[in-house]
C-alpha cells in the first residue's frame, strides 16, 4: 500500500482507509494505493467484503486539482474505478463530509453506499470548467435518472445525504462512528450473501422517462442561463451518451468530452479562480501565532440599505446584533427593512417563517450609543462624509469596551484618517461590504496603517464567520474594487462621447461575459453616488484627468437611474427592464459637440478593450503599490463583487492569458490616442518586457 491508503483485515472484511489531508484528494499516490488495496482484497481468499472509508473531515473530495494540466500518471482514475466496480466481492463506500467529483465517482464504483446524515454528495466539476471524467456522467443517471443527474452535473451543486437516498444514489444513512458503521454494513452484506451490485450494470434510472425531452430542456436552460460557458454543454452531451450507448462506449465518449474540457482555456481560468479564492484568505506578513479575538456579539451603526444588509449578515449566522439609528423613526424604518427583506425570502420559498422570526429576534434596535459597550465588533455604515464618520468614531471610542473591533464600511474614504478620530487606531479596520450586503459574497478588509495584526486576523475571521470571501486591501481612494471600477466606468462614458450608446457598451461587455453592463449597473446603484465621488475627486485630481460629462447632464436633469424611472435607460413603473431613454440622445450629441468629437460607430472589440484594459492598467498600479497582496486577490474581488466572468479568471488572469505584451501594445495606443490617464503602469511595462505574467509576479521581484 502507499502512505495515504491503508488496508487492514477485520475478520472476513477488508477495511481500506484513505488518509490524504486536507480533503483526501485523489492524487497519484491515492489512486495507486486504492488500486493496490482493492486488488489485494480481491486476491485474498479470506476477504468476503470490502469497506472504503476516509480519515479526517471528509470522504474523498475529488481529483487532485493541482494535477490538472500536468502529464498524466497511471493509474488513471477511470482505471481504478473499473477495478473497484469489477471486483467479485461486494464493497461499500462510507461517506462523511463531502463526497465530491472523483470522490463520488469512486463511491459510485463501489457496490453499495452509506452516508453519514450530515454529509453531502455532488459532482461539482462543471464549476472548474470540467465534467465528471471518471464515469460520473454514465453511472449517476443509471441510479438517479437523467433528470436528477443532469441537474447535479450541470449545476455542480451538491445535495444532502437524505436527498441522495431519495434518488437511489446512497443506500442508507447512518450516525456515529465511520469504521464501525461501515464494518456493520459489510457484515450484514456477508450474512445476507449479497453479491456485487455494479452501478454500470443498472438500467432502472434510464428507463421510464422521456430522456430526449429532458436533454432538450437542459440545452435550452443552459443556453439561457450559462451563455458562453464551455463545459455545461459537454456535460449534457456526456449524459446523453449514457442514454444511448452501452457503458464501455459511454465511458469512452465521456473521456473524449472530458479531454476537450481539460484543454479549454475556461478550465484554466476556473481552476485559477478556485485556488485564488483560497489564497485570498492568507495574509503574507501575518505571523502564524496571531490569534483572532472571539466575536459573539455585533453592532451596526446606520439603518440604511447597507447597514441593514450588514446586520442581516450577522443574524444569518446566529450572531446577535444591535442596529443603531439616531432616532426612533429612522430605527423603525431600518427594522422594517430587515423584516421586509426576510419576508421576501419567505415568499420566494428560500427561508421558513420560523427561521425568519429566529433571525429577526437576533436584531435589536437601539438609539443610544451607550448600549454598544459590550459589542465585540461595531460596523459603521453611515453617510460617506468625513465629518459624519468623525462623530461616529469619536462616540464609539468613548463607549466601546477595550478590545472591541471598530470597523468602517466606507467604500472610498481614508481609513487612516477615520482611525485617527479614536484613541485606539490599532483597533480600527475597514469592512467594506458590497450591496446588498446580506447577499454579496465579497468583503474587502481594509488594513489601515495602524491596524494591529490581531485586529486584521479578527476581521478575516469575521468574514469567514459571515461566509464571505474576504480579501485584504490597503488604504487608497476606492481601495481595490472601486478604484478600478472608476477607470472602467469612465472609459465606458468616454465611449458614449465617441459615438456609442449605453445599449452598445453594455451589450459588448455582457457578450464578453460581464454579469451586467456598466450603465445598467449605474442605473441600479444610482447616478448620484458617482456624482458625489466625482465632485470629491475633481477637487484633488490633476486637471489632465478629463471627466466625461454625460452622467452629470443626467443628474442635472434629475435622471438618477432606476429610482427616478430614468437614467441611461428609461424604466416603466414597477419594471426593471431597461428601455431606451429618448432624452439621452440629445445629451450625447451635446457632450460630443462640446468636446469637438465627431460621433462614429464603434466596434465591439474596441469597446471591450477600452473598458477591460482600463481595469488591468489600474490593477497593475494597485499591485505595484502593494494595495493588493497579489494579482489573484484582485481577480477574487472582481469575480465576487463586480460580476466579472469566472470563465475568464478575473481581469489580471485575463490579461495574462491575452499576453501582457499584447495588452501593453493596446494600452500604448490608447495612451497616444486618448490622453495621459492611459499611461502604461510601470509594472505592466516591466512584466511585458520580461515575458512574465501578473500571476507569476510577487512583490519585491
Ligand atoms: C474531479 O474530481 C475530476 C474527476 O471527475 C475526473 C478525474 C479524471 N484538489 O476549500 P477549503 C485544498 S475535479 C486539491 O479551504 P473547506 C484547498 O486548495 C474535482 N486540493 O476547505 C485548500 O488548500 P490550502 C472535483 C484541494 O473545508 C484545502 O484543500 N472536486 C481540493 O472550506 C482546504 O480547502 C471539487 O471540485 C482538490 N480537489 O471545503 C471539490 N479540494 O489549505 C473542490 C480542496 O492549501 N473542493 N483542496 O489553501 C471543495 O469544494 C472544498 O475544498 C471542500 C472543503 C468542500 C472539499
């Protein structure tokens, strides 16, 4: 056996244990170990049944993602599973934690499956740009039926063990010890004289439904909901093969489709996103012995949309939270907003009435700062004005207990200045939530000049507690996300002056894969927000940083976006569908004329490059200034907070894949054509000259 797979005999039962922390991934040594263990059990005349169990927190969580793209090493997973399934002695997989991807495929290769009640099973390969490549697309439909298999494989979302039993994926649930439960089940198999029950030989799941219609419907759903994605269509094709071909041929077809996915650029981007998200949680210069402070109670200042969203985020994970407003009327509005948000979820069916009441009971409305004295963390979400922040932080400093985390949700103001309003700047940190805060996964954790290591570690732990993806950023105007989006949005507006319409710009960027175009996004968040930022920036930025004027014209006309029924688009009452705003065309004409620009048609690639490369050039500056720790952190921010397409890996990874020399050449052209704000970032020039990528670069090199 290998170090990571053990075989021991328990009477007539062979007990095979996988121990490959952290998630028992199926790296080369595990595959080899499993093969040897199952072959030994088969060859040993004393053995009458086999139990497969895993140590640690989880059953096998899939293939080892780090091996993708490297030369394959035998035995392959399909070969191992063929041996497991082909064995003449009945085997049972004992599932706990999450049996995912190749892990579930191994379990499907075993003849029986039992699962601990709290476990989950799934085939999430599609999220990595892949499809289940070790028989999952052939074996799952044979057990669960084509409809359920398509749902699981195309969405990648795991299901609970109980649901897996309902769909014949798992035979039985258990509670308690893994080994004992597995051995007890195996003894029963022996007593009952059960023969191997090979999944590949089952047909029940493939019968009795109109599989062709199910496949057609899934195609239509994918075309609508996942445009531009490579692997979902291949997932469907593989399941279709299961409905039409004998197992061996179906498996062969699955391998071909898997190889297509493995070689697609989308797989590279999605695997990058997976590791980038995990890497983001690591802070380079934080000593490993720093322990976060415990967070048992929270408080939020401000009962507006943002403050309430933050309060809901705490309540959602069971943390009692006080919501502070200045007067009773504003407080009641905030509390009502909290109730309305939950009620909408109850109406949609995603929350039960009972859970809603339990969560609401965790939110206490208050109007007096003194009652915040016992809070472990206080998050300020008041108006974005330094004077207002000053009042809040001075009061917090006066009432909060020593050791409380004082956090600001500012999206652009100087956190160091905010910290200086207190006598304890080391306890001040930025927690920049994204709207709606109870839904969006991204959290920028802003590290001030004086923020202590312990407070930073606690802020990251709070993010984890709230189930957010937290990324550490440094202090600058707009931090990472908004500083970059400012450049992106500005270019989008310049395109309007050059001749494009909002529909064309939004359409081009949606075709690129952005969840929303920049103008639809501005209409949603309100044009007055950008106007306030521009006002502040005009006072400090150099004159050559020309500002486009269309947005100001709309604001002057009272068209602030969806909330006023018109902005870049027009909206019918109660309907968010963007329609053409007839009042915009003359404003566009006027804006072009004022600058002496002759309006002309713009092509889609030009639109995309202008907006996306503006993100990249600013991202390069952010990286070099140390505002972000690594380029993949910038990607994580854009993937989770700004609707950047995951299959492109984030703006910095996208630039790497285009080639930094190509990006630099386009940036230089734009610099010559548009103005000095397009000056190439020195880091972009350096890496392009050295033939390196952002991903390879680390600070100080
Ligand atoms: C597949 O199976 C293909 C087959 O169909 C066909 C083959 C032919 N490999 O997420 P966490 C690392 S595709 C390597 O923070 P959690 C992760 O990077 C695969 N490493 O923990 C991290 O490392 P570090 C299908 C992996 O408790 C550490 O483990 N399977 C893998 O929050 C802890 O991870 C999947 O897509 C892996 N497969 O969540 C499952 N998985 O500490 C992917 C994790 O150095 N994994 N790592 O940063 C997950 O969804 C979650 O990790 C899991 C645990 C739910 C398991």
